[in-house]
């Protein structure tokens, strides 16, 4: 399981986020997606902890908590929706007759 952490400041680091969650157990991984154009954090991230019990405790405690001037949104991460292959869209486009 993975934890979604939203509404985080753009200047936060993986270490910052890891330190917050370490108060609730062992942090296995922190991932902060970066904006392709600016290279800065996109305002959300993901945290994986050693056990589901630790993750549940962190979610219950940190959801809505204020951190660095922002109210965090913390919940179980949902699997990514399959958006399909971009290249396949041309073949499936009902308005295109040339493919």
C-alpha cells in the first residue's frame, strides 16, 4: 500500500516528508513527482511505510494536519487509471479517416 500526500509546499524535499512520516513508523520510500517544465515538486507525493498499521496511524493523524503553513491531505493512494497508449488514440479516433 502507498499513502497519497497532497497539498504539500513546492519547496518540500523527500527528506522533509520522510521525517514527518518517520514519527509513525519506518518509512520505506518517498516519491515526489516533479513538474517537467519547472523541475519543482508538483504539490503532492507518495509515502510507503513498513507496515499497513503504521500507514493507517500516519493517515489518521496527518490528514488535515497543518504542516509548513498548509493543511495536508493524506489518504490511501489509489491505483493509477489506465489512460491507454497515446499512440493508439489516433487509430481509435472516430473522426479520423486517414488511419
